[in-house]
């Protein structure tokens, strides 16, 4: 009975988690595609490749040497944006200024070659062109606001802060922070989408002119988001920008699409392997249940046959004192059913308590979640929900339990049918002789 | 003339063992009257148990009639026989055959289980019967906590549960020591005297058999000899040995001190 309870529970749990997985895949992929379609016309032009990450210098070396492994933050004049804007087919150019903070955190790493102090900027200052048409049409600002409000056109002297910075600054919404000697009011706090460990760096968003002032980069920007009139213009614009401004690193939706497609392939692969595992599991489970049913019936049959044989004399006595065949048969049927009912209740108890363990033991392991680690690499989607899945938890529901109990009664009746019939057929005169 | 409760007419019972045919009963004629206490004696293999089984509707004769209370039970199908066994016959076995997992009173209630009596009626009747066999206060005991003699008393109470027309006892004293043997046979004799219960007892113990009123000697499936027992005089409350007056419950004759 334990088998009958825990296996279906295990299957249901696995089915549910696979279904959840599928749903998550589908929603993630459709989200991504939507995102890509929305940004199909986007051409990203950065002054440097990748995000900034400054490694410190080996301890003891003078600081004026270029930092080892560091990426120089490069800026271009914002007039470049105007020039790009005049390229045919360009609809909008949104300038950004991204600069690492002067404040750093440092940690010391011990390696065989000596100890290194790694210092990282504490946060990034991002200046955004707060043009309301840009804010409305393009996703240029964080959306996951947990307190306060978003930035809007005309904001100055205010900033939007990632939640992980609130502790450092010790402020909340409405609080005042000093950045490079300028004071800003925190109008909003957002939850950063990116949870990867290496990039826990905080960010503050502010008006681009504020950012230029505070970073000393007046008139400079570090990134343009160029939006084409139409998807067909993207290639042409890209070529022109790349030819004219060798200092800009250009990425288009095609590059992004490629990475999404490869991710989708991996998703699909995992899903199909999960599905095939599940169908295998179901086959095995069905076999196991059939086996359990057959075994139960046979056990009842043999136990009851043995009982009838052991109690032949008793049966003879019962018949001698006036029990009818039907009385005797129902007596033994009832015994078989009671036997199985008790076994069933015990089994259900074991099954309910041990379902997760038992179904794990009885079913081949489902390697659905082992692969989710690989998704983690796509940190962009790290919190999309796909990875929020725990292991399948098998908890048998009431229906399964009642079903198992019904099966117990039925199998008890089935298994004891023949022994009970044999008991009822016992000839009393012969039964009395039996010792 | 007394009326016959049980009567057999040319009853034969043949067993087939392989190719050999064994004639356990051959053209046996027997009559047991109402209120009689009859012993059937005979050596091993003389057909005693077969006869009792045939009389008790546990076995069917190959030939002949068995008339119980006016009904030829040899003709009845199994479907109807259980009712005869339930209502007309009380069985007492050599090995008591109590159900070990039931208490004394539950064992006595068992034959009434399939009747229309209510639970309280059954309990009441069982209590009364246990009192009758001298087991008041031991109703709740399981068979294994009762002595052999007590177990047989429970079995006798059980046999009486449905007020049968006849009690068939198969070696009821066979598994008992001397003291208990006489206890049981005296209990049966008293039942016979006090309630007028008809009893047919199979035994190979001649000592025990003499306490009945009629002894039938069975040999090779036939009744060879018939003898009067002591019970007849006891019924008249006279000592069979010295003729002095006795009480029903007396264990020994108050005059000659012989065991009754």
C-alpha cells in the first residue's frame, strides 16, 4: 500500500514540477522574444566592452601605474550622439553616462604568487537622459521599484538607488546622500535584477547632467542607445557607426538574439530530456504499481489459503454448529478484507510519511534540476523564476489515499475470494478429522 | 410408546479409498426415542464416528434413510442441512473444538449468531447455559485459561444453545482424566433427567457407557448387541447398585458409596 500511495504521489510531484518547468521555459522565452522584438531596433554603442571591473594592484606597488587587469573607463563627447542622430534611419539617440564611484571596497586574496588586494568600485553612477518620450518608449531605467518613485523628466538633484546601496548610505526614500561632494535626495529604491555574485555592485541613476557634473565629465557620455526607425535600417546604421567611430563597441539585436537562441536550444534540450525521463518514470511506476497489486493479491491469497488450511477444524466446527456456506464464506472474506484494510491503513501511513523518500527509492531519479545550474550562467535571466524550483516534493493527496484504501479493500476481497470459497466448501465430516 | 426423535432405516455408508471400498455402515437400523440417553460403543473402525456424522448431517449415507424429527435428512441438499444442524442438533466433540480467540460466553453464543435472537437475548441465554454447566463467573475466560473439563462444559453449553432436539456427543470424555470424565457424564445424565434432552454419545469407554440407559455395540457397521445401562434406574432416583434413594446431584450413593 505504501508503494501504491507514494508512487502516484511521486509521479504527480514530478509531473507538476516538469509542468512548472515547462511553463517557466515558455514564459521566459516568450518574455525574451518580446523583449528582443521591442528592442529590435536598438543598437547599443558603448565606449568600452563589457562592464567595468577594476582589479587592484599588487599590494605595495605605487598606485599611479595603470591598474593591472583594469579596464579604462572611456568617454566620448555627447556631440557624437548628435552626429549619430543625423545618420539616416536613426529615430532616437539616448545618451548615458556610466562611471564607477570613487568609493571602493577591497578584499585581499591569497594566491601562491603573493597576496593581492582587489579593490572594486562600490557602485556605478549612471546618468540618464530624462526625456519623457525616452522614458516612456524605451526601457532605460530600472523598473523594479520597491520604494519611492521612478525618475521623471525634469528631475535634478535626485537619484534612484539600488536596494543594496541603502545599507551603505544608511538612507531610505527621502534621505539625503553625498556623492563626490554633491548632495542628492533619494526619490526611489529599486531591486536590481542582477543577482550574480560578481556584480553585486550598486547603482545610482540620476539625470545625465547631474551625473556629468558630479563625475567631472561635463559634456561627455559613455554609451548611446541608438534606436532605428525600422529593423531593416539597423544593419546600415551599424555599419556607418562602426566605420565612423572606431572607439565605439556596437551590439545589435542580432547579437542578442543569438545568445537567446542558444539559450532556447538548451532549454528545449533540457525539457525534452525531462519529458523523456518522466515518461520512463511513469512506465516504471505503472509496472511497479501493477507488480504491487499482483503481489498484494497473491499475498492475501496465500495468507488466506494458509489460514483456511490452518483453521480447517474450526471451519468444520462452525459448520457443525449450524453455519451456512455463505456464513463461512463471508466470515473469511471479511477477514481477508480486514487484513488488507489494516495493512492498507498502515501502508498509507508509511506512504504519507515516507512518500518523498519512498518515491525517490522506487522511481528512477529525475535529473531535471541538476541542469538548472547551467542556466545560471545566463545571469541576465537568473531571477526569471526558472531557478526558483526546489526538488520535487511528493505529498500524497486525499484522493490517492482513498483510492489506495479502496484498492486495499478490493484486493483483500479478491485475494480471499478463492480461499473463502474453499473454506465454505469444506465438508464438515472431513474437516473434523483434520488436526 | 415413546416417540422416535431419530431413526435410521437400512443406512449404509461406503468410503472409496483408491480402488478399495470400505463399508463403514451396512444396513444399520437404529431408533432413539425422545428423552433417551444412548451410548454407542465399539472398537476402532467399527463405524462409530461415521454413524454419528451421518446422524448429525455432517455426512450423507450412501443408502438408506435418516429421519430426524420426522424429516428425512438424507434427502436434503446441503443448502437446507445447515438449518437442521443449527436448530435440531447439538454437537459435542472429543477435542471440545472451542474457538480459541473467543471467550467462553462468546463460544456459547456462536450457534445463535446466525439466528434471529437479539444480541442481549443471546448473551442472556449463553449466561444461563454456562450457569447450567456450572461455569458461572467464568464467562469471560478464553478456552486456554480453562481446564479440559471446563472447556468441555463450555462445549456442552454451546451444544444446548439453540435448544436442539438431540445432542450428539463424539467421545466427549476421550480427552479427560477420570475425575472429569465422571463430571461430564454426570452433567449429561443430569441434563437428560432434568431437561429431558435426548443424548446420543459415542464412546469406547465401557465404564462411561454404563452410565447411560441403553448401550449399543457397533461392529463392522452393524449394531451387534444392545444392553441396558445404569441410567434407567438413576432416572427413577434409585441407586442402581443397592436400590436406595438418591438425589440427582449425588456423586456417590449415600448408602453403598458407589460412584453414580
